[in-house]
């Protein structure tokens, strides 16, 4: 009897995690299934036969992606060939919408059902993509609660399954608990820096974070810095950003939520990591910087008032956002100082972060997503 083949395509660190968790849940329901496609180390560990690694297309922004386009199109063609040869019963495409929506068109032409896990941000920009999604995607599985209604109105089969980050972060606890977990000193003031999982992000964002840490160290002697490092980032890149600061950061493999949990305050690059950090209930400041051309295009196209997912979900400016030129070491340090010690502003932010868990809902997102995939396969 032919093996039950399923295609999984994910990119970026967060997509790799979501895809790996989903793969594990599908395997519980379909023990004989075999998985192939593209992902990162977590997908590989979950048993996905990686035709390509997610790091091969890990770029963001217009100017950054152009040099990689030939390679991106070769990978796209290779995945199309793999799908045609193996004829999976379903293709689960996770995030990276520009790549995956293009791939979905070819998958559909092969008569293979397409599930899209983690919706493109059509509510923020390029809303016209919903028509493309309706044509190429058999089911959209959302992880933000307000997205479900958008797709229902467009006639797309959709389900909000909850947010997988709720399952992936440990329960909030006192800083000392996480400092023990990470081998940090228990009684030193601690700052967490989360500069992103793409090399281009780290190079643009971490130097300003390191500069802010130097500013903060002046009024907090003995400040220890903890930086979680994504598998795609060489440690030398982290060390280079701290040259001349007089600081020696502690680098940990992954464990971004634990790093935030160990901290008194955190500086976090905008993205999925903001949700992870928020659920740890520590004061945080959100930062981001894009290439100049990418930023100009984003300003023209974005339709939302806030950048961070925390503020979008809560509908208010619960956490400070310092974007592009506002992301200076001095501005970052000033915002962290405002939130570091006890006071009304810190208390208000922590209370808002606790509300976020209620907005996102209960655990079990990957399990419910697997139920949707299996139900689609079974017709």
C-alpha cells in the first residue's frame, strides 16, 4: 500500500516551530503519514524530510530579497517537482505568504488540497490578496482571533484555532526561576534583548539594542544582558554588536521566552517574539528597523495604527513602539527606564499583558489545527 504523503512548507524560526508542532499532532492522528517539504531544524527533528532548509529563503524586505530571487525561484520549482513526484494527500503551507501563495497556485493545479496555517496580514496591507487566497487555498487556519471573520465574509473556509504561542511559552513565574534555568546570576539586574531570527534583522537592530544596554548599565551597575540566539544566527554576529560597549552578554540557544522571564525588562524586535515576551509578563519595549526602501513602501501600504501584535490585539498602545529612526539607543533606554522600576506605568503595562492571554484563548492550537487538516484529508 502506498504511503500517506503530506507536504509541509515553512520558513523562519516561528514558522518552523509552528510546523513542527502541527506535524507532531497530525502524526498522532495519522501514524502512517510521511512528511516532506521545507522547514528548519525543528521540522527536521519532527520527521519532515527536508527537501530544502528554511534558512535558504530567510529574508525580509524589498532590497534584501532581490539578490536571493534566483535561489528562491529555484527552490519554488524544486518543491513543485517534489509535490508532482510524491503526490501528497495535502499540502500544509505555513506563513511566508509571498512564497507560499505562489507555491499554492502550482499545488492546486496538481489537484492537491492546500491548507494555509498562519494567515497573511491582509488586515494590515495588501488586502486584495484575499481573492488570491480564495482561489488557491482550500482552508485557512488562523492564529489571531479577529482574522476568522474576515475570511468568512470572503467565502473562504476558515477556523481560528487559538495561538500556538500560548502552548509554546512556559507559565509566567518569578525572574529567579528563569535565571536558574538559564544559569544566570540570581541577584543582578537583568535585561533581555531579542533582536530577531533573521540575520538582516540582527544586523540592523542589535547595535541599537546594545547601545541602549550600555546606557542602562550606567545607572544599573552589574547589569547582566541575556540574548537568545536563533539557530540561523552566528554567535559572532551577536558579539560584534557589543564591541566597544564594555558589556559581555550571556548568549542562550533559543529559549526566548525564558530569557524574557529571567529579565527585569526586555527590548524585543517586532514579530512573533513580541507575543512570547508579552506572555511572560515583563515590562517590554518593541523596536524595529527595516531597509530604507522597504520602510517607505511599508508606510505607503500599511493600514494599521500599531506595529506590534500586542497592541494590535489589545487595540491600544499597551507597549511602546520605536520604529525606524525612532529606534535610537537613547530613546530605547529612556522607554526601558520608564518601565523598569515600580510605578503606575509599569503596573498598567503588566495588567495589559495579562489581558492578552485572555484575548488569545486556551491552549491546544496545534491540536485543533491538526484536526482541521485531517478532516480535510478525509473529505
